[in-house]
C-alpha cells in the first residue's frame, strides 16, 4: 500500500478577492514549478485540511488548496451571525476556481476531490474541460435530488434511533416540514443559540455512519462549535437549494469529460455516498476507471482509500511528466 507523503507546509498563501465581498483563502505547497494540482474539499463547508497536501508527491506537484466560500479561513465566515450565504452557490465556486487559476498563472491542473468536492470537480471540469488535466475523485457524489434525499431522510433505515433524535430536535412549530427544510430554517434563525444547537444536532446525525465505520472516526475539528455551525449552515444551504444543479445534469454531461483521465475511488460500504453514483459516473465518463475499495466506507482516513488516492495521483504524475 502507498503511504501518505510526508507532512509539508505551504510555501505561499494569500486571499483572493472575488469582487462581491468574499475573500478566499488559498495556499500552495510542494514544488513551485511542478505540475499544478488542485484540491477540492468536501462538506460543502468542511474547509481544506493539511492531510490533503499529503496525497501528492511534493517533488512533482505544485499543490493548491483553498477554503471554499464562507468556511475554513475564507471570509466572511458562515459562523458570523450576519453572514449572508446568497453569494455562495456551486457556480460561484466554479468561478472562484477559474479566478484562482488565473491568479496563480496555472494553465491546467490535476484535480483531487472528495465527497461534495467531487460534485464541484465535475461541475468545473464539465464547464472548463480544457483546464482539467486529470481527475482523482473519492467518495463520489453528484448531489442529485436522490442523493440529497438519501442523506437527509432515506439513510434513516440504517439509523432509526439517530433519526428519531434528529426529528425530536425539531421544535413542534416546524415539524410539519421535512427534516432538511426544518434545519435550514433553524440554522438561519434569528437566535444564535438556536443555530448552535441545530448545528450540533445535525452533526450528531451525520456522525452516525462515520462512527459505524470507525468508532474513533469523527474529525478532530468536529469538537469546535463554530466549525459545526459553519459546516451545517453551508451543507443545508446547498442541499436545500439542490446545489443549484438541474437534477442529474452532471451525469448527463459526463461525455464532456471524454479525453480527461479519471480515477474514481469508492468504498464498497460507503453509506454517505453509496457506490451506485460512482458506478453510474464511470459508465457515463469515457476514459474513467472505477476503483472499488473493499471493506471501506466514506472516510479518506481509511488506509486503503488513501492508498488508492495516492496511486491515482502518482499515475497522473507520470502523465504530467510525459
């Protein structure tokens, strides 16, 4: 199995002004003159992590990470009471990627994306196929309506107790709403304490499949109440609005990726992003390859998953050096 590359620190960081009041944190690691590689984090709203730097050979790649709008170190933070998320959509993020590419003087880049990031990677690559040199995607999502419904309702068949607690956390005056709509309202309530409680309740629900796969698997930053609020606000903002995507459009347009090498890394027992989406994408994307990791779930901290990701970026390193 391939091990993670050694820990590295950024050689350059900055904030990208978007022109609409948002400031996007970015960082570059590895080889300043290497093949550019872009990391798209999950969530939406999780922010980039130092661990993601370690999926690339730092002697070969110029590794670019950024915090998507209103999360991580990007400003303003969704934890702030008066932060409006109206200018935070899939298509704003696609534009941010292009703005960052131009700012860093990148011609093309290898893209690594995980979970929600795979939806963003597909939206970007299908819109700008000439800028995507190759894609490595783990925990594949396309944020179709059925995928949102699975996470926000149907997954309850595996976690009935946790689902009951989630429903009971909704105040009586909102229980006529579906769970996603109720939490969308709670996380934008005029009372900060209501928002904070809703963020904790939402993450208690999301933690169920993580803890099933790995009892010690909750990310360390889930202990931070502000982080939970940022992530829960952004997740429900995106899901409530269907990620501003026509249902199924990323799969229907997968033919636009023809000629772009793609490796899809998927845990067989991923309950958060079931295998069927990765399978359908591999069928629709000429030139892609699906790698199913047995006895693995959604987390990239799983050694077999991380090894498959590194194998993919190493393979693309060879492509980029030709």
